[in-house]
């Protein structure tokens, strides 16, 4: 399996009373930067739906910022694929959960070859990195 990349936007961050923090993310949408963006259009075309809810104790995520989510098979990875469903011949849903955590990433993917790279029960490495809101600069 190669790397499957999605582009999401941090919709909100929450600081809890007991010290931990979380971030909610959703797929980037066309026009998210306020200007036309072929990159955002392409990501929207192939991952038009989904969500992520992840811990944010280190402040990595900031509301409004865009992030790339890179996913690749890794036997030692800390994320497990819980659901792979094929809606029809072209689309599917993939849900990954971080082990020993409530963190999750769910993607609706409109690319059959990308959906085919996921297997329920298999471990994956999931990394988050900053992304440009519009076109890469």
C-alpha cells in the first residue's frame, strides 16, 4: 500500500476542564481559502465527506488551519482500520481508530483504488502535517 492522503480543515478545538484538549476536523472544501484552488477541488473530489476527532494536548491543531492526513499500512502502527464499506462500485467509507484512545478518522472516498488499500483489522500509521489553506506556496 502506498500513502493515502486527505486534506482536512480544523473546525474547532476544545480545552477540557481536566487539562486535555481535542480538535474536530472535516474535509477541505472548494473555496475554503476564499479563492479558487485546484488542490482543494481535487481533494474534495476524492474525499467529499468524513470527519476526525483527535487529541490536541500539544496544541498541534489550530481552528481554521488546513492539515494533510497521511495514512499508510504499518504493522507497528498505532491506528487500526475498523470499518471498510463499499457504498457502490466507486465510493466507500473507511474508519480508523487510534489504539487505546477515542481518536478517529473517517473518510468517504470516491476512488475505488484508494478504498481497496484498506483492510479491516489491519494497523496503519496516521500522520498529520500542516497544509496550505489554498494552493501550496
